[in-house]
């Protein structure tokens, strides 16, 4: 701390400077002046923490110095040095908020006691000021929260202008025009089945990001406040003249949906309530904006619903399903007639989208019901059917479709997948028939020379194609399968012990006994003779 000692008597100044243990009071800098004018200059150059001054001095006396200082610093502790003849004159300093008086001459112990009292009071005043400034800073930091709570109550509970005192409005830093007309917007953020929003902490982080995006957009648009979430709905108050506010709300809604979709890759909808000229009607606008968001179930995502156009949105229409067309589509699929399947689907699609405007929720229900009916038909007929996990994932995709067109595209893809499963089933059946034909020919003609090319011709297939099918189904080539079959028959004949080796060779289709013996040993690991002898 710093003290400024002012007296035209150098003996007094030097005595105060040297005889008092200033360091005990935390004072580490001592400045001196010998008249008021000099003291004022030093004050301006470096503000002291304590001033001790005489009253009567040349150029500028002590009282004039104090008056000058009080114009810029009302809190500096001041101690006056006063002789007996100057005491009555010093009484005029009372209104200058002088801390203490020291009458000359005074012993230094008395001066130290006075200084101790003055500096203790200063320390206490500094602590109070610091505490008060801390409270004031906390209060200022709380203004946005208090303002938001006030606005939240205004749009949910409702209030009148007379309920809000001017001092409170000023403290909350609210624009006066918010009380003279506005509307409430609600933004609904959709939590879809994506990995990035699966964990709750990630979802909360995205919600916070959306809140910041909304704050930035609304601040740029002006005359608006973003409030906290109610569930997953973010409330926004827009205020001002009717037409301008409605136009601005539309722009804000468009930018919100676009920014959230582009930068966060999330879907959102915005409901805009009616504009009202009285703040007491804001809760009604808030209710309207939230109710409009239920249209998301019918109209899809990334859309703005305005209360002025509420009558244009489709109602909850639930006509009978097009069951006959679904039955025809199912029969065409079972016949594996893809062109007719797509023709039937085109008619169903036209009925759902163009002949009458149905809600997205109804269209989803019809499509999911149709897919379930098709799969049940497949199961009843014993034909191919998708895996349960694949089916569940597809139905989930349908349920989360954002609009009718993407829903139609998903269904079209699914119909093609089901047709592909049927084709695979039919192909597998045909392949099984081909293989059975070859196996039957081997069992009936193994004792003769069998031509695989001839078998392929009989089936109207190429030799290579039939060979590929046979190996894919049996896991073996035709020639190896034939050799194994002949050796098995040979082993059965050997067990009867009625035939010679060369006879058995001819009986199983080998005209050369030596070749038969080599083939037999390749397959069984022993020669025909050893096998007959049981070695």
C-alpha cells in the first residue's frame, strides 16, 4: 500500500516518515508533499491508499486538497493534522468524510493507534466492497437465467404487462416491445435410431449444439429469445409488428431446419403459433406451436407447420386398406412375375399418394401391413422368406421414413428383394432336380460307360453348367462321384465272395481289371485282394 504525507513543515513530514513502523500496517511506499498543489499532482500520478495532510499550507490548503480529491475519489481514507488554533477551521472537513483528526503536537504512539483504527476500517470496507462486487457479478451472471425463467413463465403461465415492474424489466434487460405483440415457435428435434445419438450423453450434447445454433440464428434475426427445452421441444419467442414478425419467424425456422440438417445431420420440425398483440395470449401461441408438431407423424420431417395454415394439413383419415390389390401383388410375387408385381405396386402407390392425400402415418401403416402380409403368404406357401433380423430392420426403416416418397422407394426395393429370394429358391429347386437326375442315372447305369455330356444334353444344359451345379450341390465332381459309387458297389460284391476280382471289375463298369485295382486302392487304401482277404 501507499501513503501520501502532506505538511509544509519538513520536520513533521520527516518525523512521520521515520518514526512510524509503516510496514506493520502493510504500507511499503511513502510519498511526501509540502503543499496542497504538490500533493494534488502526486495524487494524480499515483493514487495513494491513505492521505495524511495538514490543514493550513501555502498555494492549496488541506481542505481544498481534500475537496479536489473527493471529486474523483470518495472513498480514500483521510487523516487531518491540525494545530489547536486550526481545530475549529478543521471542523469544516466533516462533510468531506474525513476519517480522523490528529492534534498537533501528538506523540507517535497516539498517531499509530489512530492509523491502526483508520486502516482497519479501510480493510473492513475493502472486504465489504469485494464481497458486494462478487455478489453483483454473480447477479449479473444470473440475469440470462432469470430473464429466461421470466419469459418461460410468460409463455406457459401467462401474465399481463402491469405484472412486470419497469425496474424488473430494466434489470432483466428485456426489450419493451416483447410485451406488445409476438408469437411462440417450437422446434422438435428427432432422436433417430443412429449410433451417434444412441447414448444419452451424446443426445444431450446434440441438443446443446442445437440450442447454440438457435441462439446464433435468432440473435442474427433480432427481436427474439431462445428459451430452454420442454422435453425435446425448444421454445423461441419472436416479437414485433405482426407481418414482419411472421416473416422473420418463417426465415428463422427455415434456417434452423437447414442448419441442423446440414451440420448436425439430424431431422427437425418447427411449429409456429399465431401472432398475438397481448402478452397474456402468449401461452396460447405456445400451445398452438407445440400441437402443430404432432403433424410430424403425418407429414414427415424437415418441415415447418404454421398455425395460419393449420386447416390445410390432412386430418386423421383411416380408410379401408387396399386389401384386394395387396392380394394380387402377393400372388404375382409367388408366381415370380416381377413386371406384374411392379404394376400392382404402382397402382397401390398412386392410390396412397395421388388419389387422395393421406397422412404419412396412415401410409406407413398400410405399407408395413402389406409387407407383413406378403411374408405371411410366403410362409404359408413354404417358399423363401427373409431372415427375421433382416425383416425387423426393414420394418424399422419404414417406420422412420421421413416422407412418402422415401417410403415408396423402400417398398419398391423390398419387393425386388422378395422377388430375388423367390428366384433363388426356384433356382435352388431346379438345381436340386438336375443333380437328382444325374445321381439317378449313375445308380442305374454305373455298370456301363456313362457319358456326362449326354446327360447334359438330356437336361438341355451345357456340360460346364451342369458340372458347376453338380459340384456346388454335392461338393464333388461327377467323375469322382461316379468312381466312389462304383467302388462302393464293388465292396458289396466282394463281401458275397461269389465273384472273382476281374468279374467284379466288369460288373461295376471297369473293363480293365488293373485300372479297377488302382482305383480301388486309391479310394480304400488297400488292394481288392487284401480287402477280400480281410487284411
